[in-house]
C-alpha cells in the first residue's frame, strides 16, 4: 500500500500501486506532471519534488480497545526516510452507539437464558424440559385439550408418563422461566438507558 504526501499531508491512499491514478492526482491536485514507473515492487519512496513524495505504508500496532465503548480515530502519519507510518488512537464511542451495542449483546444473552431449559422434579426424579416456543405450545395444547395424561419422551431411552398436574406444572415452569429471562433483559435495558459515558463501561450483563 502507498500514499501520496503533499506538504506533509496525505492526499491519496493508502492504496495499491497505481501509476496512472497517482499521476492523475499529482497533476490535478498539485499541478505537477511526473512520469511514474508502472510498478514499484521494491516499495521504494518516490520523490516527485521537495513537496511531493509517494511512500510505502507501514502499519503500526492498533491500540487495544473495546468496540462497545471505543472506536479507532485516525489515521495519524509519521514519515521516515523509507515509510509512511500509520497509527490510530482509541477514543470513546458516542453513548447511543455504546447503548446499542450493549442492548444487542444483552438480547443474545437473554435468548440463551430463555432457551437453556428448566428442571422439573416428577416422582422424585429431576428432568430437564426445553423452554423453546414449540415445547411451550405443545404443553399449552395439552392443557386446553383437557387431556389427562401423556407419554413424554425425555431422551432416546427414557419415557415418562405425565399427569394433568405434571403437564400444568411443566407449562407454568416454562412460562415463568421465559418471563424471568425477559424481565432480566428489561431490567438491564433500563440500566443501559440510564448509563452515562463514565458509567456504561462498568455495567455487567451477567
């Protein structure tokens, strides 16, 4: 990658070597005609005149930053005898952008909580029931149909018979589990909305 530098300012790039494009920019922006080599495989500095040079780019280390709260600002340039050295700094992100990042992360965590299943004890044995929409709908249909018992497949080798009371308890547990997940998200959304630039980085989404 290369940059055109005019009076200490980058006016084009970083971009791959393109002699025709570089010549056009130098002529249009600097009013200087200069014939450039078609290739620059050795990544040489090309001196057009005292004010105009084409440098190969050397990328410095990117600062460590948390994308939820910071963004990269730059590039800033330092010019050596052989390279234009590119660098960035991390600056605070706008508070609304940080809030949106956190809310998106929070929604994903809530989805995981919502679907992690719920444990129900039946005849002194603890079983895990899925808490997805389909399972909840199946148990709701059992209740509305007035069915008194069903055979439920826990896994490939385990079946249990659920009574009407079991069915109701399982449905209520699934419903409460899902609601708890949404309540958890809602409470943290309120905390995110009330956070400031100074406090938002300390919020925990656990």
